[in-house]
């Protein structure tokens, strides 16, 4: 049978080869890929191809063409697109040029799938689009654009996604409507009598596809649809021994010539039935294959796995705690099983009008008696089975109890069972739970260990299966809690003890009993007592609430504090300008002083332990009250003392010259007796006593200070005043030389006034800057002095040489011994020195200077000159304006 199928398929392929080559004409760059698949362009630039069916169709008849199209996988680069075309011309058009291969074909009706956006001249939108365009005109603004452009794929800008897409075209000849669908979604439609308006009245046209690429490209293909498929009815059972109906749902461009069904279980191939019926004799997963051959000779295969299941075995399992009682939840479990397949449906009938489709339902019976429980299960494959079990539902008791409520903590609570089984049953057992303790008597007595609400649970019933539970809250009144507020208590002082007892459950305290610890008792809430001695005292308190619950006895030790004893001293001397330092020495027997109150004239001036306070002169009475941390105060301790006034002093002295003793005198302004005087003269010297004498070594301004201490030890404070010490420092200037009769200016400094002697030859003997004209050498003495008579002396010598002249040495020795190391001239009577030039014996200039104070060091540019004879030339102008020039030889000696 298998060999026969191969023979038949081979024969059909031969028919297809002859048929398909005769049916389509392939042009340009287009190629046939397989029986029903054609490639319009490769992934290359500037290609054009077309494929035409050789048989014209009649547009007076409707058609429904189904294709698959592939627009490539390149979005950029990606171009240009393809077109489905109806034209009456020939089967050779669309093989050259661009414009999807459709541009310029006229007359024609085209459905274009454009993947390149030519904004000019085609006015393409910015996405891959589909349109209906007439006569090879791709301009979307043209009248030939009768539908679109819209997205080629609904909701997607890109069809160049590397996928095949279903492309369906229908023509309704009656309504003259052409419609295009992509992936089952209508994209464009147009209604027009194309035969009359476009095709010149000729209804016979060729149909085909054109495609092209330009500077960008894509692989562009189409197939005539041949997509075999089959399905089962929605309620089809797929069980062993059950007939299964298979329904063909193949989509094909042409009619199907032959069907071949292989059911995957080794049974014979069915080539007779389009929609066969097959019965499987065993379970399993079977691959069912459908091979179809189209009217154009093309073949395609489709395979799908079909699961054939076994019949399930239904089973019911009851929960381990299944109670069988009215009104209680009961869990039913599905325990069904099968060999092959999947159980996916459950139907329960619980025999009391209750049903469920849950796998494991939770059911509550409302009536007692016997119940037939049925479970029917079915599988995903439609296989079914059912089973039934019988259960009994029993009656439940009415459980209740009462008790003595609101007893005090520590007292017993009595419980009384009120449970019944109606109408004529009896309770067979009791289970009480109190604070986690289990009691099994009918009417127990129990003492709770803690106050408050306590849930008590009673489980009771005629047997251990059908029981009910009753829970009630039992309130146990708490004992009141005695408490005494902490407070400080001082001996010999009346104190009110503060009750701070409390309750936790709202029942107020109504009675108090106190043992005050000193032999006294009280029933007041806050009793008042005076303790005559200090030290520890034990008090006791018992309280009772409004329910008569009595507290435990509170015993508390309180400490009665001793009163403080104030003591203090103070510093001396007691002066109005010196703060008094107070020194506390207060004490508390068995405790510590923590508070101090210092008063004068009823006013508090400090709360520190050892305050410092400044008092005016006079009699003062100071009081101190000391207390401990408990506030137990001492009696006020007063002390009286006298504060003496601060002495006021003055001093007298006059400015003076240095090295001359100065007299200093002190005085008491307020008439207070002074016993100690202290002088500081501002130059590191000091003295004691009412009067003092001091001579300053140098001139300047000195700050003199004076302080004093009175007979009561009170210091005056320090006063100060500046003293000016004058002096002179006579300076007559440096000795100089001059020519006879040459005016020589003198200049004195270091004083205020000056006096020169002898006055002979001076222009003004009392001037600081006289001019001397001399014929011989003269020494002058100048006196510098001030208005205060401070004076000093100095002298200056004017040596007179023959001249005017420039004196030149005849030799020098530049050996760096500090003697005669420079060669230079001495000008006498020269007002302006011109120059000094030095030459060697070859006439080379070695030195030049216009400053007579500079000399030659025997070097030329750092090179030592040899011992020998050199020539010097000097020039200058004397004080009379005459030019003096000299030239002479001299020796350089090393």
C-alpha cells in the first residue's frame, strides 16, 4: 500500500511539472522556486521580474484568490515591493524598469504592496503600505489611486519582517467590488466597473505578480496558497474504541485533486474520504498526516498529534475527619485515575439536592439520614465514568452552659452544663477547656489563675463523631493593686501620704486601710502624719474594690529625712571693691545638702553653694538656709560683718632730663589711712613709700603706676600717668678736607638748639648749619641743648690742604690685605669731579670712573694685571669753576 502511494505521488509530480510549466510565464529576473512558489527578485539592486498565469480569467465571473507573499527581511536597505495585476495585454509585460515592475502597464488594475517610501514623485506614506492603483500609475495623489494607501499589516509599519503573509484577493462580479486581505484582515477595497472604465469593455484579463528593486533591495516572493489542515468537532471524543471524525480545513488557491490521510496507528491510508472517520483500537499519541494534491499538481503535507485516551476509573475518598453530622463541613476527595489521558471534569451529586463541579468539594448537609453520593468524571479526550458511595448523616446536639460570673481572682467559678440532643437523645461526654486545662466532668468547678476575660470551650455530643462546640467568655475580677506614691518626707514636718492604687478592670477602689508605721492607723485614702524622728519607717496598705475584692497587703519602707543644719564662713579683707567669697559648711545627718538660699535684707542673692558677692561699704547681715534633696530645710543662720571703703589715691611728679633724679609723691584723696605705697616707674624700676626718687637713663615717655593698701587691707586699685624724659645727642658731622678759602658747610644734629665755638670763620655760630671759610686747619665744638636744659657736645675738624688740587698716589698694592688695595685720587677744593682713567704701557684703557670714591682694584674684567708702571689721568672743576687736569705714572706692586 505504501509503494502504491509513492507511485501515485510520483505520477502526480510528473503531471505537475508539465502542468505548472504550461500554466505560468516567468519574465525578467523572476524564477520558479517550487511547484507553487515564485521569486520575483533576489536580494540585489535594480532587478525586475513578473510571473503571469497563462490562462485569462473572465471578470464577469467572481473569484477568490489565496496567496502567500514574502517581502523580505531587510527593512533598510529594503525595496521596492510587488503588485498583483489584472491586465489584458500579454504575459510578457512587467519584466523591465522599476516602479514595482507595474509602473507603465496600461490598461491594468493593480493592488500594490510598496515597501519603499518615495515621497517624490509617488507621495508615499512613511510606512510599508497597500493601495489599489490603475494603469501602472503609482502616484497616490493621482486619480488612478482609488483605495489606500494604508498600512500593509494592520497596526504594523513594517511587512519586511522575514515572514510569509496570507494575501487574499476577492472579486465580486455582481457588485463590481475588489477587496484585498492580509493575514485575514481586510486592508483595501474599491467598487468600480473596471471592464468598462479601465479595460475598454474586455472582461478577459491575465493575472499575475510584478516586483522590482532599485538602489535598495529585498528577496520578494509569492506562492499560490496550498495549506493543508484539518480539525475535530469541539465535542469530539478521543477515546479507545470511539469513532473520531476528521474535518478537512485546507486553504488552497486551486481545487484539491486528492487527499491522503495517514492516521499514525499503522492502519491503511485513506485516499477516498475528504472528511474520514477513524476508530483507534489502542490508546496513545498518534501523528495524523494529511497530504493534498492541488488541481495545479502541487502537493503539501500537514501533521498534527492526536491523543487517544483510556476510560477513567472514578473513585471517591472521604476525609479522615469526616464527621457525618448535620451542619458540619465535610470534605470529599476525588481519587479517580486512568491509564492515558487527562481528567478535567468532575460532577458530584450528594443526594440531598446538592451538586458540585469542583474536584474536591466541601459540603454541608442540612438533613440527617442516608445519602447516595455519585461522582462522574470525564477526560480532556471526552472519556467518561461514574461511581456511587453511601454515607449516613447524623443529628447534632445543642451545646450550652452557664456559670457564676465576675468572681474575684483566686475564688472558684462554678460551671453548669445545659446541653441536649433533640428530640430524645442524651449527651454522652463533655470536654471542657479552661486556660488550656481539660476537664471531663459535666459540671466542673475551676479557679482561674489570671484576671480578665477567659474563653471557656465545651465540646459535647452523644458520641465522638457528632459533637458541637460552645465557647463563652468568663470574666474574672482582678484584685485591686495597692500603691503609694514616692515622695520626700522630712522629720518634724506634717506630710500627706499619696495613695496611687489602681485597678485593671474598671471596678473602683472604695476602701483603704493604712498602718502608718509609727503606731497610728487610718482608713482615709490620703492620710496626714508627722514623723518626729528621722530614718526608715515601714508602712502598710490594703485596698478593696466595689466587688469586694481585697488586694494583697503592700508593705513599703519610706525614709524620713533629717533636717539640714546651716553653717558658713566668708573671706577677708572685707572691702567695697573686693567680692566676698562665702564658704558653705552646712550638713545633714545621714545625708547631703543639695540646695542653698543666701539672703540679705529679705532678698535672695544666690542659690549656689559658695557664692561670690560684691557689697558696698557698710554693715551687712547675711542669712543662709540649707536643705537636702528631699527639701528638708534648716533654720536660717545669720551673720553680720562690716565692709570697708576702697581707698582713692593720687600722684605728683614733673617731666625731666635723663640721668637727673625725679621726685615722686603720693596722696590719699578720701582721707583713708594708707599703710602701703607701691611705685612702678615704667623702665623696670620700682619703689615703696609715700615719696620716691628716680633718675631715668634714657629719654622717652614712661608710664608711671601707683597702688596702695589701706589700714583695713583694702587695695586702692592702680593709677597711672606718663612722664616725659628729655635728652640730646650732639653730632657735628664727619671730619672733612678743604682748600684754603673754600666755603665748607657744617651740619649739626641731635638737639633743639645749637652753639658752635670758636665762632671765628663761621657764618652763624648759633645755627645748626653754619658755613666755614678757613685758611688753616680748625676743630669746631658744637653744643646741642633743649628748652629744659638738657645738653650734649661733639666736634668736627676741617683739614686745609694746598689747592684746589687732586692728589694722586705714586703706587698701590692690591693684595686684599685691607691696606692700599685700591688706587684712587683725593680731590681738594674740587666742586665737581670729572673722571679718572688708567692705562697700561701699551695705551690700553684699564679703568674709568666719574666717582672719586671708587678706585681701581688692579684687575681688568676679573684678570689680575702684572706688577709694573701704569698711567693715570684725572680731571675736575674747583669751587671757583676752574678745570684741573693731571697725568702721572704710578707703580702696581704685587
